C-alpha cells in the first residue's frame, strides 16, 4: 500500500514538484558557505518529499546522533526567512488536495511537509515503525521507564 501511495503521490499528488523545489532550494543554498547546513537538510527533505508514505522525519538526537551546536537558533532563522513561506505553500497545496476524497492522503502528506518547513536541520528520515519505537523509548526515559 505504501508503494502505491508513494507512486501516486509522486506523479499526481505533487511529490515530483515538492521534491524538485526542495532540490532547487538545496542547490541555491549550497552556493554559499553559510547555506551548506541548510542545503544538506533540503536535500534530505527532498527525498522525503518525493516519497513520504511509510516514513517520518525524526530528530537526529532520538537516534543517538549529535547535532551541531546552535541548531535550534539556526532553525529559528530558517523558519523566519524561508520556512514560513514553504509552509504556506504546502498548506495551500494540502487544502487543494483535500477538496476530493482521493486527495485526502496527499493533503495530509503536504501538511506533514509543512510542519517540517519550520525546523529542517537535525532531522533524519526513518520508517514509520522505527519513528514510533524511538518516540516510545524516549517517553519511557522521560517518565522513568519501566525496566526496558
């Protein structure tokens, strides 16, 4: 089912355009030294934008990876300069997709991409099952765990 949804999304739901725009943004950002971290994040999100079904973006810290110092501040800068506009575009595309029953999953995928537009740095793409397990493990650590 995930494969079928991903193929339909890529061709009809806007996946090819979303991925292309994220790739173009990454290419432009890669032209500057300051934009390199954003370019890497944009390329990572382009792959996710092309085929979002069955996968999720999670914080790299959940996977035990170290993030660069200042990632939160840089994400804030990104959100103000570019994230808001990208999120608006994904929300509008999502609302357009929601006008038909067939487009509902595609609209939800656009909403998922809109949420990522605000903090793209420090994210990793993982299968949905892995994301759920990571979040469960994090919740267990927060509440003291129960022997796991």
